[in-house]
C-alpha cells in the first residue's frame, strides 16, 4: 500500500470515529434539549481537520511507544459516550469547561497550523504564544475539555477512557520531547519553559 493510500485510509478511519462520537452526542442533545458534549465535539472536529491537512514532518519517531501513546492519547476519547441523564453543573459549568479547553486548543493548535501531528515528530519548533507558558498547551486544553465531558457524562466507561487518554498523553509528551530534543533550538526552549501542562506546577 502506498503512503498516499495509507494516509487516505487513516483519515477515513478518523472521520468515521469522529462522526460516530458526534452523532451519539447529537442524539442525546435532541433527547435532553441541551447541548451535550458541545465543547468536546467541536474540539474533536477541529483536531480531525488539522490531522487531515497536516504537513509531512522533517523526522518522525520510530519508537513503538511513541506511536502507541500518540494514537491512544489522540483518539481514545472518541470512544466516550453521553449518559442518559447528563450532569451540566451549576451555570452549565461542565459545558463551560469543555469550551474553555477547546479555546485553549484552538489557540495552541492554531499556532502550530499544519505543523500539527499525531506521532512524535519534528515539524519545526514553535515557542511563541501559549508555548511561552507551557511546553504542551494543546494537551492542557484537551485535558480540561475531557474533564468537563466526563463530569457532564459520568460513567465507568468514560472515566476509564479519560484515565487511559491522560496516561497516554503523559507518555506522548515525553516521546515528543525525546524526539524534539535532537533539535538545538528545542533544547534551548526547554531551558526557558520548564513546565509541560500547568505553569509553575507541572
């Protein structure tokens, strides 16, 4: 199978997973009369769009751990589903958390543009904007949105998926830094921005 066909197949699988996730939330929205998973659905749609227009990397990790953690971190939450009776929280707090997380991701991945990717790779080093605060601001936004979604749709399934996705993202960050650490500019960046997700915390 050629690289172009593999790329088309992967894009088709991603679109299918996203549509299934979005449709499940849309049905619950119709049943409840309130937007369920609105922030995360918007987030995953944006991620899928960037995934399909991403550019080829300068170098990609060949480590199996990098590939496994990348796909678990990126796509696990597409298996989450709304519950029969969503919990919106006071003043729709959990929806607000999802949308705030989406906003963070929108800004962070907007900075990356076509440099966005799934598997650890060097597509050029970005150090401005939110990347001047933490090294992985997009993952900060993902975590916030996913926490809001699981709080809104509490179930053992969704909680398990959240834990799995978060653990994968932690490994994914380490693999990305291992890969980008070959770049002298990125090594200098690590000395300036010391935290991964939360300023002055982690």
